[in-house]
């Protein structure tokens, strides 16, 4: 893969929470290090409770790490909050706002006048599959349409790095496959840098340039694998022997983490180590 400038560096990140009521401390993350190049699509997979959401919250500036640092474009910002686009697991659409008004919320919070925000959003409605739904209420939308609206809201925020936390986890299999392909097509056009969390190894391989595997708690990086499959991708690639080999390679440390939740492997994998 051609070398690109580094957009995000997570260096030795750890997070420990104090136990409630005098209980013991809980270490959610231990010495997590990852790198993401400009315009890359990178996924993180790991067992439930391994700290994936904690990692996202730290990168987004919502939670402070106990140690380590987060760099954007090689610099350590004084405040990460608002520097990246973040879509949590739930769509978080406001039921009292129309679909159009939901998609422009981030723009309005950033000081864009409502009329201009609407113009920017409407220019993307057809590409995001939302044309004709501008005045609908979120309650009238299917799960897939809600995710499209939430993704457009994140996209319109204008951040060069987008964090997507299991955006398709609650969708049925057919809708999920459709949304995966649609997201790839949108990403192929814009090449924003995406960090994507999923429990689905096949989804991670299909979407990504690189996949990091996290161990059980305390969460650490146990494997860093480059996905050297041609783009653009279509569903047929999931039957390719190279795809199946990558899938099996990623499943092994996940199975080990489930069998032994405290296992981190032989120590954190260095970015690009492919081990």
C-alpha cells in the first residue's frame, strides 16, 4: 500500500476508572497504540467489554486518558473535543426535528446559519439515499434510513477524521450488507479518514485498509493486519481465498480473548507490525 501522511496517532493510551464506593479500580485500556494514514479506512474489532467505546471516547475528546496521548496530523491538540466527527452506536436522532433538521444539527452548532446549513445538507440528500425524506420525522424511518441520516449529520460536520462506533450493528443482515456497500461507495468518493468499530470480522475485512484486533479487558492491541485487497470492492470478494485467509487470521486472537479475557498476547503490536 502506498505510504500516506499519518492522520491519527494513538500512543501508549491507558485508562483506569476508580471503583465506586471504595471498590477496586478498573483498567479499561492498557498501552494502546495505533496509527491511521490520511484517507484510510481502518477498523477495530474485539470482544464485548474490551474498551473499544472507551478508546473512541478518548479520541473524540469526551474522556481523558490516564496516560498516553492522541495526535492529529502529528500534533497533540490542547482539546480534542470537536476535532473529529463521532457517530455513536445509536443514531441519536432527535424525534422533534425533521430528517433535514437532524442532519444539519452539527452545522448549526458550529455557527452555520440555518438556511445555509439546509442548502449544504440538501446537496447530499440524493447521494445519501435520503431524497424525499426531508420533512419526515425519525419515527417514520427504517433502521437503515436512520443510520443514513446520522451518517450524513456526521459527514456534514466537516471533520477529516470520522469515528463510527458499530453503526450497522442493529440492522438486519440484508440492510447491513446494503449499508456496507453504500458506505464504501461514499468513502471511495470523499476519502475521509475513518476509524470504524465492529464485532463483525467479515465486515471489518470487507470495509478496511487495516484491521486492529483488541484483546479482552484490559483492552490492548493484539494484532495489526493490513488488508491487501483491491478496491473498489464488491460482495464477491468475500469468497476470495485471500479474504477468507484474512478472516481466519483475525478470528484466532478473538477466540483466544473470549477463552481467556485477560490475555493481551505477546504485548501490544507496534503499528504496521502485521503480527
